[in-house]
C-alpha cells in the first residue's frame, strides 16, 4: 500500500498540465499540489497490519524536532 502511494505521488508530480486557460488552469495546478502532498505524506508513513487492522502512522513533526 505504501508503495502504491509512492507511485501515485510520483505520477502526480510528473503529470502534465492539460491545455486549459484561466481559472481552470489554476484550479488544476492547486488540486495537483494538494494531491501530491496527500500522496507523499502517506508514502512516507509507517504501515502495520496486525490482526487485520491497518495502522498508518504519519510523523508530522518538523525535521528539527525529530532529532
């Protein structure tokens, strides 16, 4: 599952912008940024499957507070 989120993050990051103009173009770009953040966050998560329960842990601390 984590591998799939890594692949989706890469796909969103490398996605080309369709030939749209104006507000639709900006909306597409903003949606792509949000999609990338969501997929990248899950791609960096720890996933554990114990007794049929999937637990995903996402560390939201800044790099400086992790050390």
